[in-house]
């Protein structure tokens, strides 16, 4: 059959050494002291004989635009896959290595990052050599882990469990079999922060997705590859609480129970999926400018530095945020503020499946809108993917911004911009993903 899709898969161990500084929580004060479970990059390379695309899924907090460019450069050198056809997506585990400079005191893991970039490109090279014709199908189940983590009470928004808040507990499963029906690879998709393990954990772990992937791989045996795609989950996280509201860390016993439960759900869904040939691979991406909210006068930040208290909220400023403020003040003074930040939005279509990715921590509502509209406008199934090809921080919905809270204000320690993203970002992100999905659908195959 013309243009029938081939798939190659590879699994690369990317576990950092004990001692490596971990990413995600600012409260940690030393490097990793143990390894609970290994971190992996699971690579899927798709080809229709004319167009190829690679999806590299990583047990990492995120990946910078610079590291993405470096991996893409290596992929171009080593394979026939264009760099722009590579999607690097991360699980957002908060128990893995830092992948960028962010802490006031943490050494940057540059030796690890150099090796990581070579490993990710190597994974694409390996998967690209293993291409074989596959049949595929999509199925869905459900898993009761995610909860909305923005609770607004009396006008104050806290990071607490909000059972009434928007959440999507769907587990999407992609089944890929050889033409004779032999199980070949699986991809699972879930939209929930990988923050089961809290800041007190110093053991490297892939969090909830890690052991679930391993469960699926053990079930199918051989070199079956299970990849995890993180859906937009800027405002959802695992529902481990101490009192129904206040979040706490899971224990590793609880995490391992999640692995078995989620892994079993994936296997159960996978078994029920009917497979069919996939036709055509197409890729489209675009760089958009992400609008930011009003930028305060430099005096606001100077006062913040001097008093070590935020002038608007009265809250104490952490050492990490003080470093951030100092950097911004220097930019005001050298007239080099980043006022027009960019984001790469990328869509890969494989047969009737669309992978739509964003480079930050995107609220679940964006992903649900993309999925619904791709289905309604194109009749295709979409999986939304966040923290891919860059990490630009939290991108909240327009509706959430007036409520404030962690995700709306998080730019004050992690962003390159002197203000947070404006509510206009939501429409730009969703509309651009849709336009790109239309482009890939029109690309034929
Ligand atoms: Zn996050």
C-alpha cells in the first residue's frame, strides 16, 4: 500500500549519576543521593517512505530550546531526518536532573546535558534503523490520579486540590503492532504533573509514568517500547493530599501502586484496540510571539531587591527569586528586557493521529480545546503534548489570570520575561495548533 507508515522504536537510558542536582523544586539543598528507578528516553521514528518524523519522549523536567536545537543538529548530521521534524517531549518528572540553569546556588549539569543531547540523537539514529511497517489504533481508558490544583477561596488562589476544577483523567493509548499482529510498541498519554514525589525526595525517579511504562514493556516482553506523552497539565497534578486539600509527597510504595494501576489500565485498553494501517506522515511548525502582561517600572523590581519583599503582594522573596529579580534589573539597565518571547508550536500527523506540542507548562483547557477542534474540524484524533522543544514556563488560560496563584505568578522565578504571559496567549496557542493540524492534514499521504 502506498505511503503506509513504518515505525522504528528505541529505548535509551538517561539516568544521571548520584550527586546530580535535581530539577523542579526550589526547596532542595543538595544533589541526588539515590536512584529509585532509571530514567529513559523512548524514541518513535515514523516514515511514510517520503517524510520522516521523530518523537523523543524523555523522563526529564523539561528541555530548553538550546538543547532541542543541539539534538536536532546532531539528528541532521547522523540521519536523513530534518531537525525540524524532531519533537522532544518531556514527562516533567520533578525527581530527575535539572536541565537548565535556574537555582541561585545549584551547579548546572553541563556534562550531563552534553551526554544527554548525544544520547537523544543516538536514540533517533537507532530507531531510524529499525523501521518496519506497522498497523496502529487509538483507545482510551481512565485513571484516577490527576486533580486540578488551583483552589480559589475568598479571592485567594492556593495550590490545593480542587475536585470541582477542570481535569481530564483519560488515559490515551496508541497500539502499534507488526503487520502479523505481534505487539511492537505502545504510547500512553496522560495530562498530570509528574509530582507524585515531593521536594523531600532525593532519589532519582521517573515518577508516575516510569514504572507504568516498564509494566507495559514487561507485559509484552522482548524489546517492546512504551513511550509516555505528557498532556497539557499546567494546572493538574497527582491527588496525594494530607487532608483532602493540602498536597503531600507520595511514598514510593504509593508510587509503585500507581505504576501497577496505570500500567494495567494501559495494557487493558491496548488489548481492546483494533489496528489498521496508517497512511502518511506530515510535520508543520511555527514560531509565535507570546504576549506578556503589563511590565512594571524598574522601580518596582529595585524596591523588591532592596526590601526582599514583593511590593504588590507583601510576600517574602526567595533566594532563587532574588537572583531572578537581579537579572531582570540588569536587563532594564542594559535595555535588554525580553518583551517578545517566542514559542515553537509543532504538529506531527501520522495517519489519522495528530500530535500537537507546546514548549511550556500549558493549562489543560488548551489541550482539551485542541483535541475537540481537531476532531470536529478534521475528523482526526489529537494528542496534546506539553514541555516539548523548549520550556517557556506556565501559560495560563485568560480566565485564570485574574485569580492569580502559583502558575500565574511563577514567572517571578523561572521566566526570562519581566512579566507573565497575557490571556491572549491562549487563543494564539490553540488557533496556531489548529492551523498547523490543518496544514498537516492537507499535506496528503
Ligand atoms: Zn510544573
